C-alpha cells in the first residue's frame, strides 16, 4: 500500500533523535520498496501471459508525491502483452480518499472523485490500476455510482491475472 510504504520509508527520519532506534530505523527504511519498484528492479513482469484490455493508471498521492514513484507502475502495466495502456488525464490528482479526507470533508472529496471518475471514463479503459487501498475503494465507489463498467485493480492483481492467475 502506497501510504504504508511512504510511512515506513520515513522511519529513519521519524526516529533520528532516538539514540536507541535511529540506526535500526534507518536500516529498516533503506530496505523498504514499493512492490512496483521491487518487481521492476528484479525484471519481473507478466512473462508470457497477457490480457487484451485497455488499461489506465491512477497515481496514489502517497506513491507519487511522498515516494516519488511514477514510472515503475506504468512500466509494469505496459510490460503486459496485449494491454493497451492509456494515460489518465491528471493521473496524480487526488481521488478524494486521502486518508480520512473522504470522511471529514465528504463534499470536497466527492467533487475530487467526480473529476477522477470522469477522467477515467474518458480514457475508454476497462481497467483502472492503483496501488493504494483507499484510492481503490474510493474510485470503485465513484465508478459504481456513475454506472461505469470499469474494474479497479492493484498492479499485482493485474500482473497475476495476465500471468494466468484467477480473475480475482
């Protein structure tokens, strides 16, 4: 999850003033990688499998803004044979989930979600990929409310499906 990864990558800074934890926290943070970083780094992809689908990608705020990860998920998606990748307009704009923002600011959250859903639908994609559970649930809700037949998947689920795994 993008939010968890961002937080864990910050353990070194979080504990920098704690003599008993500073070194251990820094070592831990240095080992943390988003799954898209890890998979791309070891050359993983869909292999021989594939799916003939139009796919777009929503960048979770904690992945793109907090961790600076943008290229790797797209690279993994594009590595899947048969996929036609369509760039999402304002892919890095928040979907309105933002932790508990959708609970404490529901009207503002809904407006962000409407914009995100309109952008997704405009791509013509049948699948939108995102690597954060909050974004996943928020976008899924918005697409359902809009009556849009677009499936929301985590990048690993898409790779699994392309490799011949269950459609989960």
